[in-house]
């Protein structure tokens, strides 16, 4: 979840943007939450910007071997199927943990992706490792694991 998404819901952002939010403890917690931090290719991350996710069947692949699409006109991005469940569980987690708002469209999309794409063994291991550091799990990962058993 881009900082823009959760930052925009904070008063500090409204009064000066990301720079102003560096003094806001809640923003700092969201920004540093390990469940939300994932490595990505810089060009893809930059092009994705703060666009929302969607399925973009008429948008061509743009990044060679990297299965990711960005539609600049629609301000939407499409991640590969292998990442959709993980993305959904991150957004659902961030929304629940920090009492953020998602549009009805995004809520439906992430709920669908959470159901459609099972937790991978790496996602389960990542959840375990982050929980050791932060002291809590992503409950959306645990819930899906319990459903898969």
C-alpha cells in the first residue's frame, strides 16, 4: 500500500504532505510496518505510483519478463496473478490494523483476490518472520491458512 494511500487519510498529510507526516506517530507506524514493505523493481514501482489495482485485459505487458501492467490513462495497475493474493492480504491487513478506508470497489477486489489466490509457503514463512520481529501476525494470512487446511 503506497504511503500516499494511507497518508492521504491523515490530517498531517492534508497539512503538508508526506514530509509533514514524519512527526505523526501513527503515520510512522504505517510507513514502517514490515507487512507492507516488499521489494520491487524501481521502474515498475515508479510507474505504478499510487495507482489502484485492477484487472486490465486490454493493456499490453510493458516490462519484458516482469508480468505487470500499468494503464496511465486509467491510473490503474495490474499485478501478476502470483502476487494478487499477497497484495490483497496486505491491503486488507493495513486497512484493518490502521482503521483505514478503502473504496467499495477496492474492498470487493481485495476480498475476491484473497479468496481466489491461496497463501503461498513463502507468504506463510514471511508472516512468521515478521511476527517474530513486530510481535503480531497478519490475521488475513492466518485466516487463509486455516481455510486451506
